C-alpha cells in the first residue's frame, strides 16, 4: 500500500523542519537564562564591585600627590597626565583576580545551582535537552563575562574623563593618537580580556556538572584560576606555560602599539577556543550520562 504523501513529505523534511523548531526553543531558553541572571541582586552586586575598582583607583590617584613611577600596576603613573589610563590600569588589576573571581561564581553556578535548587529536572523536562541546556548555560556565563568587562571599561572611562585631563595618548611604540582612537584601542583591549575569560567559563561549566553543590563548584573554579597563574609564575614550569588558559591573559599590550600586533590576540583566542572545545565536550560527556534527581 503506498505511503501517505503528507507523511512522506514530513519524513523527508524532518531535519529541515526540526532545525527551526530547535532554534525556536533555544532562543526563549537563552532569553529566560539571561533574564534570571540579570535580575539577581548577586549579579548586579558583582558588577557594581567591578565598576568600583577603577573609581577607587582614580580617586586614590587624584587625592594623592605621590610619584607613582615604578610603583603599582602598569599605567598607574600615567593616569594624572591622561584619564584614559584609568581603564588600562583597572584592567591590569582586574584580569588576574577580580574578573576570574566573579566569573567563577557565575560559571560554577550554571548547572550545580539548578541542581541545588531542585529545578534542573524541570528544565530538562521542558524539553530543553541536555546539549541545548549546556549551550544556554555557557552563553549565559559568557554574557556575564562580557558585562563584567564592560562594567570596568565604562566606569573607568567615565571616572577618568571626570577627574583627569584627556588629550593625545602615547602608545607603547611611542606614537601619539587622539582620544577617540585611544578609546577604540581600549575597546579592543576589553574584547581581548573578554576572550581571555571564555576558557575559564567552560572550565566552570564542566566543574558545575560534577556536583550538586554550587558553592563547591564556584570555589573549585576560582581556585583553578588562581592555581593556573601560580603555575605560570614558576620558571621551572616553562614547558607548561603555553598550555595554561591564563598564559595570555595580560598579553593585550600588543594592542597598544602602532601598528597593532595581532599575534597575541590570535594565540589567546586559539588557546581559549581549545579550552572551550575540550571542557565543553567533557561537560557534555558528564552531563549526558548524569542521573538528574533534583
């Protein structure tokens, strides 16, 4: 007996028909994830704390008359001459410690937080699908990383313009560029720092699939971020340094030369992409076989 033509058409168009349906379920899930994240007081408290760092740096420099040459983080001694250096100083301070600290809280909470609240099984029954849920959770952590970097850049730019003069900015190569061009370079530096955090986001996601206790996943992610930098500071482990996800975190100085040197940006992006691929696969391998009871 011949098959029903309509049924045959549906069968033939199955993969194509399912793709829009999959997308139609993914975007509302992502929108819901971002809405929940950015409605939390914890999220805004962390963003406010990050934004306060460049403000504190600028106020401290403005209220003191000490010569900061050779002391403190990079670019600190240039702030009094040009307020745009507030952003760069803040990023030098935040990239190794404060940004990984806050991102570790968010990434470690992705899956473990849902399990701890008892909502994970309801998300999977939506049906969200395990792979789709992992993707949405990772994108949520990456969105927080972007917001965190933006908070530092915007607050640093605003307070620098308010408290200090702004004029032509000397690059590391000795050239002078106008403030608008310099701000463009600062945005590039912010993009570099954001890319640097993508690998840590994937590590946090993987750790979050290993436990139902979000505090444990947060702590483990933060400890790994610190441990990687400690290992990177040991000359005896030179062979290991290029493989550490934190190896290129402070390599954005090449973006402040004329012409721009893109090699460090490319190396950093490739390294972070490798970490995303490896730990994303590990997270899926763990989550796909995990018995979800909560």
